[in-house]
């Protein structure tokens, strides 16, 4: 999977984004700013915690949402699918974020105990823009090409 440096314009449907930690003997700090080191404006953030390895999350795509996902603690396995390409990635480092654009099917599997995901989102929560079945996603993804 492609990795880009934070600040580069994000044009791929999905990619890893390398974030720069500011660190010293006290620990590390990462800052993310709309339109500065990510190419979309942040309208919402949410976090996922108390996860369980036996449950799969996601299983949907979005027609109008860009997101940056960061495993700030622990790990989980992401499946990403554009309708043409399907890839898997372990998200397990707080300085490597996952950018997911529109029309990407995502699934999250194998959460480690205590895994915490922070998600920065380009839009307010709009349940109607979720694409919730894989067949519908494949059809809509084809129409985007
Ligand atoms: C995504 C992956 C990475 C809200 O009320 N507001 C919100 O902003 C969100 C995101 C969810 N919710 C409610 C809707 C459900 O009742 O929280 C509950 C769990 O949401 P969901 O089942 O969509 O969670 P995941 O982990 O399957 O998916 C979430 C995001 O929804 C999705 O956009 O890309 O995390």
C-alpha cells in the first residue's frame, strides 16, 4: 500500500500517511491540522474503543466522506476494497495514519484488546450517505469510473 508524507495532496482512494512526531525526552506529540498536513477540513472526530477481537466493524463505504484513521493504541486489520482492488493492512502505529476516501469498502477485523482508533472525518455524521451492502457498493463504484 502506498505511503505518503503528511501534507501531500491525497488523491488515491486510500493510502497510508506518515505523520511527523514532535518528540523529546518527555514523550511524543503529533498534530493534525485541516488543509495543512491533511488535505481535507475536519468537521468531526470520533473514537472507537472497548473493542473485541471477535467482532468485525465497518462493512460499508461512503459516498461523501473522507477520513483519516489512527490506531492511537493497539492494532487492527483493515480490509480496503475499491471494487477493483482489495488490500489488507495492519494499522498499529500512532504515527502512520490510514486515509480512506469516497467509495472505498472498509472492514475492521482482529482488534487487539484495548485497541483505540481515532478517526478524523471531513463531514458531519450523515447516515444516509453510507453504502451498506457490498452489491450496491460495487454498482455505485462502477458508476464513478
Ligand atoms: C468508518 C469506520 C472506520 C454516530 O452516532 N455518530 C458517528 O459519527 C458515527 C461514526 C457513528 N454513530 C453511531 C451509529 C451507530 O449506532 O455509532 C454507532 C456505531 O457506528 P458504526 O456501526 O457505523 O461503526 P463502525 O465502527 O462500523 O464504522 C465507523 C464509522 O461509522 C465509519 O464511517 O469508516 O468507523
